[in-house]
C-alpha cells in the first residue's frame, strides 16, 4: 500500500474524529457536571427526550421496512428492462432476417443477395464437413495475437508520449500522419515484406488496433484529475506506484472503450490481409467464393465474422460492467 494512500486514510480518520467532537458553540457542562441537551431542558425534559428517541428509532425501523418493497420493485423493474432490451434486440434481428428472406427472389434476384435459409444451410454444411474450422482457426490466431500486441503497443506508446514531455510532442504529429495512412494500401507492402504467412496478417491487425488504443490512452491520461497526481507527488509516490494507484484506474474506462473499437478493427484488418494474399482464413474463403460468384458463400463468411465480433463485444461489455461496477 503506498504511503500516500495510508496518509489519505489517516486524514479521513482524523476528520471523522473531529466531526465527533462538540462544536465551539455547543453548551458545556454546568456546575453539577451535567451537559444540557441541544434540543430541550436539562432536567425535566429527559423523559420526553428518551421517548422521542425511541419513537425516532421506531420510525427509522419502519422506514427501513418500508424500503424493502421498493427494493423488490427495483429488482423487478431491472428484470423487466433486461427482458425488453434483449427481447427487442432479438426482434430486430428476426425482422431483418424476415425482410431479407422476403426480398430474396421477389424484390431482388436471389443471385445477388442469396437468402437467410441458403446461408444457414451453407453454414451447416461448412460445420458438418469440417471445412470451416481451418479457416476459422487461422483467422482467430491472427486476431488474438494482433489485438494483444496492438493493445499493448498502443498503451505503451500513449503513456510514453504523454510522460516524455516535449519529446513526446515532437513525435505526436508523425503518429497522426501514420494513422491517416490507408491500411488497405499497406497490405501489399506487408505481404512483400513479411510474406503471405501469419506475420503480414498480424502486422496488418496491429496497425488497425494500435492507433485507436493510443488515442484513448492519450486522452485518458490527460483527463486525470490533477489533484490526484499532486497528492501522489506530495506523498513521494514512485512512478510505478502512481501508475498503479492513480493512472491505470483512471484509464480503465478509456482502455475498455478502445478495446471495444479494436475488436471490430482487428477483424477488418485480418479479413483485408487475407483477401489481399493468403492461403487460408475467413477472408480467403470470402475471396474464393467471390471469385466463383458464390454469393451464398460470401454471406456465410460474413456471418461467421459478424458472430465473432458480437461474441467478443459481449465479453468486453461483461468485463466493463465487472470492472466499472462503481458506476
């Protein structure tokens, strides 16, 4: 436990002790050593004060009991809200699929947009024949390594530029210049430099993720309350203690927001890199299906990618609710 946190706790303890002491304007004891009450006479009013205190205690107990039905009502309202929320989401998805199915072959030729039933049948075939798993394994491996490396690099780069002072300000415009480069145009360069294996795909994902995390960390550090940093410096906290007890807790909401954005960008980067040049992966399957004019296969690959993105967004959301329960 750092020294400044112990000092802060000690300060609050002294404030509580001071709060229990009588105020300067409070009446003191009389000659007989009796302390007069602040709300009534000192002699004849004792019985009435005691009865008033008992009545107040009973009123508080009755109020506490009266709060219980409201707590139950709140829980019921929360459950009702969750049912409405998730039920509405499912309803929107079902309506979208129904509209797609209705439009296929009626308003738009099925060759161009396929249909939900055809895509579902293709997914079942991909799973049962085992054709899906090699492509899914390659994409998930690229996604996991790329998003982990990109997140770590973005956090390190954001902290380094913020805490390096004027030197960090030298590099900041160049980071923005690199962020503005179109990653689709860089994909062929990565293939030339690193080949068509995992290295080029991971590099592509890192370039998609690192800048989002960097800007969230950069703004998160700048938004930290200066009083917290001053308190840490006043208690001679080390840089490591300041990062652990002040910076990282304040960065958590920003970092989780960047991570939610990075999930979608990482999948986009993996698919782009696989479309440009690869021999396996969901992007490769989508490109092969497109070359064969297999629109159902294209939508099947997109459906798998969308499902992965929704699963990881749900997991990050659960992590966010767990870490930010104080909200």
